[in-house]
C-alpha cells in the first residue's frame, strides 16, 4: 500500500495507482513469487516503465530529448556548463535490491530475467549493502543479448554493463553528477565513458570528440547541465545511423517506417554540422546498408520461407533462460520466438540460442515473391 | 437527376449519390458555371474520382494492382495471354466532352484547369464528334507540369499526353484492347508504347523489354489479360525506384513514410528477379539518391528558410493558370503555393512559374537546425 500524500520527488500515491490500474495505464505482472505493477505509458506525471512493488516504487527512466544540430542545440538548450558522457548503444536497465534479491528492470518496467541473472558479473553487490535504496541506471551492451542487434565495435562477445545515472527507490530524482561520480568511484562501478565538463567556448573540443566517436562507429553523447535542473540532451553521430539502417533494412516491415526517415535526417544534419562531404564512399556505404539488409531478407525467404535473426545469450541459471523465452513469447509484437539450443557451455554458463521470426517482413516479402497483387 | 435503376456497367443511381453526398463520401464542386460532384473515396462500388454532371457520370479510373515478382506474378495473375504496354510516369487524367467543351478530370475527380487548357494540343477533338460519349484515359507526362517532379528521360520540355484506355460516359467498362487500338488508329491518338501480346512462354522476351526499360529509366509496364475479365497488373523497374527516392528525399517529411519502404522492397525484388548484382555502383547510386535530396533540402533551409520546389507550366488562356493556382491552394495538404511569374512567352503561351513550399519538411528540418529538442 502506497502513501496517500505524494511528495515532489515521489508523486505516486495509492489513489493515482488505483486509477492507473483501472484505466489500463498500469498492469499487474508476476515474476516468481513477486506481484508488481508496471506503467505501460506516461500517466499523470508517472513515467512509462515505473514499477511498483507493494510500497516501493522504482520510477521509470525519463526520456532524454535529442538535438540534431550541435551548436544551436547546445546554445539553445543549456544555460550553464554541462557534462558530456558517451551514449552507449544497448538497452536501458534499472538495477535495485528488493528483499535480498538484486533485480533488473527493463525500460518498459518488466523484470528482465537475462539482466537479473547476469548483473552481478558486472557490479559489486556491496553497493546495495551500504546504499540499499539505490537504483543503478545503466546500459547493457554487447553482441550476446536477447533484445537487439547488438554489434558494437568495442565488445566482441557476451555483454557489458555501464552505469550512467544513480537514482533511489521512491524517488524520481537522479543523483547530481558529482554525487553519481563519487558513488561510481567508491563502489568501482563500471561507468559509461565520461568526457568532462564543458561550456560553449569548448565547442571545437566537443566536435573533436564527436568526430572521433563517429569514426569509431560509437553512437553519440549525452549532455547533462551542471545545475539544479539537470537538463539533458542527446546528440548522435552520422555513422551510427548508417549502422542502424543496415540492421533495420533486414526486418524493414516490422519497424515503424519513421525509423529510416529519422535516421536519414540525423545523418544529413550531422554532415551539415561537421562539414562532412557527400562523398561517393559515403553514398555507397548508405546504399549498401539498405541493399545488404534487404537482399539478406530476400535470400532468407528463398531458403527458409521466413525472415529471422538469431540471438544468443548466456545465463548462470537455466531457469532464467526459460523465463526469458516465456517473456519474449508474451511480448509478441509480430515476432515469433523459436528456440534452437539451451545447453551448458565450456565456461559453465547456460548458452541460449533462439531465432526471432519477423512476421510482417516475412509475410510482406513472401506474398510478393509468390506473385500476389498489391494495391499500394 | 440520375436514373433509379442501376445497370451492371452503370451502378450509380440517384439514391446512392444522395447517400454518398450525405455521408461525405461525395462532395459538390464548381468549375466556371459547372456544378458537379466528385467521389472522394471508393464507396459502395463507386470508384474514387468518379465525377457526376447532372445525369452524366464519368466513372473513376480503377486502381491497378502491382506484382513485385515477374514470373510468379504473371503465372499467378493471368489465365490467358496478355497485352503489355508501357506505364508512363505522369499523372492520370480522363478526357471527355460535355456541352461542346472538352474537359480533363484528374484521378481524384477534379476538373484540371491545366490539362483542360492544353489537351487539344495533343489530341484531335474530332474523336468526340464521332464518339461523343468517349472518355479518353491517359497520362500527362513531362517536366513542365504543375503536380509532380516530372523528370522523364524522353521528354525534355513541356508535356505530352498518352492514351492507355478508352471508356465511355455512364459506363464503368473500358473498351476491350482491340477496340481501343482501333480507335487510337482511327483518330491518330497518341498512345502509350504497346509491346504486343504475350504468354508465359515469352517470359525471356518480356524480361528483355523490362531490362531495356530499366536501363532507360522508364517506369515499367501494365499487363492486360486478353479476355472478357480484362484482368490487369503493373510491374515496375529497379531504376525508377532510385529516381523516386531521389525526388522524394528532398521533401521527405511531407511524404507517407511507406513511400521509401515500398520502393526499396520493389528495388530489391526487381534485382532478385533479374539477377542484378548488388554492385558498389548501384549502392552508390541509391545512397546518392537519399543524400542529394536531403542535403539539397538542408541547403534550401540555410539559404531560404524553407524547403520548396519550383514548377512551371504553359497555358493557352491566362485565366486557366489563375484557376490552377486557386485549385492548388484549396488542395492544401501542408503545401503552400507561391507564384513567381505569369507572363506571355515568345511562343504565345502563358508561362506560369510557382513554388510549392513543403510545410512539414520545412518545419521539421528548421526546428532541428535551430537546436530544438526532439523526443523520437
């Protein structure tokens, strides 16, 4: 049962929770013996992904707006110096401790069986002994993850975890930058790369960092104002858009069509921002991103009659792999899950391999290959 | 007043028209002293674009489905030999005579002031003396048209008109192929290129024609079954998709996002169909199509604070140019019209020049350039 008196930094009370449940904006879920509620969308100031365990609320991680032009973005968004951190390209989780268990919530507010199983490989659980209310907000990144096409140039196998914010149970507020940095140091937590504190006059230095990230196919950065309001903005590189287009073209009809439009605009504006020439090499790379992905899907259809992608990830406990599959099957979303293999590997992990079959891409392309008439 | 008794080939009666008007599926319009009704969408078997002038109905031109794979498309769609004609890349009009005036209807059922003004440059009006109920269905193609980015390789200036079907007032039925061909010959009407009558066994000949059209950047073909049911399908070339992407990238945010997805799929399936290799040259061409269009829009914004395209077209009568501008302004659709010039040219035509300003592309890109925060 939640308190009836909301505070500024703890706005969810029992009445609002009841309303959200009644109107379908929040739903009951189960995980093992836990019953909890997740907010499926933003509702009366409560962020999507907020999760409620009896009287404990883990608030959702707030959306960060994007600027597409660096100089005008920084000067129009920030009123004070700002920190700059790398935005790593994985999936967002919140780690917290509940009744002696360390749990990981996905951005959407589901307990993630995969991250929950693996998280203590990457953080010292001691942090929660001294700071029992902490919520570590971070990114799980690496090729062997169950959610996303996870190619990043700096992680060749398995996953890693990087903290970018620290919050607290029953608090919407995230720790100030210096407080976060101190906790990271104290508990030797893995952090996203932090580039330092900048002002507008450091623009050329900021540009240099971004051009290097672009060359390295790293996604981009988050700017965090060094002020009470802690205003934030993200800014991403050109090459990550080409990489995203290549990965998306393979399952094109299963993505919102804005996926491509938005990335093309970001690419063009990064080029405009940094005077990157529209060379034949860049054009060829972009065209290749589309064609490789699409023609791969067509070849999959000819050979297997479906468009699919194979995922693999490692678990300590077999049962967590089973839970993950159940969770992915529930999620549905025109994606079917087919397990290949779940067996102990040489290093003592349970290695899960499964396919995601993309129903819309499979259906659209296969009916075209069969000669159906389309009215478009 | 329409008849109360619909026939098979004349399904619109007064009751159905009244229903359509009451429910907003048909709307009253004016053109000079004419009052007429147009169907804004398909309604109870009446095709979008159908226009009603008192008791005379000019039925809408029916949609033709598309196949994306040649062999499977032909074998699954056709039960008899079929005619093959070029699909020219312009805008669809229907030409007919009403009370001694020759009028042109757009696909949507508006009287088009531009085509109405110019149509007798391209056809001998005599056809309507002998065949007063005829409806000539054809395509207006060429760079100097008011509606579309009109680059076709075979028309360097102004427009041309090509007939592909002949219908009749108060008839949904289109003339059989042989009947149409006879009328075209008899009245020396300009026809779309006609490639002949084929069967499945002629597949390699059909392929050769399509590969030549592809090399020439021509849009594709329409297949028409030589049978009572007159079943039809269209099939388009690879290169036209790249050309469409280049033209669309310039005003990307004003197009339905499926615009690009669909063209990419058609491109990949044409390549798959005809064993066209995914060469670096092709990739570079595709990437260039996106980047040229997008970066041109960004340059327009820097220089003019808007994304626009300049159109020009010629008229015999000045008042028809004025009517066209009024018509385009009414159409709205997030596009603003700005006239540059309307003056007599050396050949005695009124030359109209105007810009279409694309509000969504202008707004989205300019707010990005100003440093706004986007939540995407």
